C-alpha cells in the first residue's frame, strides 16, 4: 500500500532527499496547477500516515 501511495505523489514532492526536493520546489512556478499538485501530495502523505497508524493499531483520529 505504501508504494502505491508514494507513486500517487507527484514530483518533486515524492523526492526523499530534502535538499533535492527543496531545490526542485523552488523551481516550480506559483500557479494554481502547482498549488493543486502540492495539495494532492499533502493529501497522499496524510493518507499514508493514517493507513500506517491504522495498520499498527494506533487511533487514526
């Protein structure tokens, strides 16, 4: 499940290295499409956290 959620996160948000991700994010244009992509990435990351917490017996709320 985690790899499926990670695959749903668009670039550059799925980059694991914070330095590379920061550099790539700075190159993005601040337009509505990029904001939508960033919010989509955030939603996928939060879904992963909820899924992980539920899988290991933690309360997702």
